[in-house]
C-alpha cells in the first residue's frame, strides 16, 4: 500500500467492495494508500447508511466518486453529489450519510509522525 507510485481502477475496486461479505452491513471500505503521514480510503455506502460522528487528527478531504452523500460538520450540512470535494481541517467533528448508494474517497494527511492516526 506504499510505493513510489500506486495506480487504481476505482470501478474495479468498488465492484470488489460490493462483492465482499461486509457489504451486507450497508458499508464497506478499503485503504488504497497507506503512508506514515497520508492515507486514501475508498468507502462504499448503501442508501441511508452512514458513518456516525467522528474526527481525525489529520486534515481530510472527502470526494464523492459515485452517488450522493451529505457531510455534517461545523453546524452545516454539505451536499456532495458525484464529483464534489470537501476539505476539513484537523479535529473537525463530522458525520457522513449516503442519500443513495454512494462511494467516496477519504484522504487523510498528518503533519507529524507523533500525531494520533484515524484507522
């Protein structure tokens, strides 16, 4: 998961997530890239499934690659249809809900090796 370069076919990765047993729970995720200070996670959600409130010590971006999600943070609801991108500063509490079957890329970046990591 860490090399000089990594390349992914997101359609194929999503197909695989949808075939795994975890998909029956309404969500499934796969870490695509894992460096000490940087992660990229592909997450698939069934309609109305979500990730409850949480935070990370790194800065994050959430990019919708399929479907339509909403992210609640900082007292706002961010509407993120396919092709949308949201960035949040470190430590900002947020939750995610899929309005329809959806998938998004979560990117997490940390500034120092000693900071807590989100899994």
